[in-house]
């Protein structure tokens, strides 16, 4: 099965959260069974290339993946204008499925973050 396509259009330095719903069938009538599954997602400069960011992924029963790209993950790579990403699910028995993939487009921000105040 080919992974689905989801383009990420990101604004540098912002926090992003996605709630993904997985189905077993194309008509979206049978929820995926994610019992015992784990999820992982990364952004890289190209397939097999340099790791730019790791997203936080949490599996929520019965068929949800909650995925977060925290603002703290933005580093020197933020000057990159494009990248790629994917989401892999590892099922019991070490069965790995890539369920989503796509390009990442990054728009550079204007406002710098406000530094934390020191007491």
C-alpha cells in the first residue's frame, strides 16, 4: 500500500499540532486498529538525508495519531525552504507501515521570539 500524501506548509518557529485519523478501508467506514502500535514522524532535507526535526507522536485508541511539531524543534535548519516528511506506524510483531508522506514548505518568520525574563 502506498502512503497517503499530506503536504506540510509551515511558518518558521510556530508550534503545530495535527490529529490524524486512520482507516482500514478507502471508504473510511472501518477504523484502523492501532492496539499496541507506536508512531514516529521526521522531517529531513531529502529522503535518506539529514534529520531536521522529530515530531512527537502519540497513538490514541482506536485510530488516532496526535502529532506535534514543537516550536523548540526549530533550529538552524529553519532557513531551509523545503524538506520532506513521513509518518511510520510500527504494529505488534515489528510490522512497519508508512501511512503518510509529503513535501514540507517553510515560510520564514519576521518576528523574533521574545526572550524569557530572568527573575
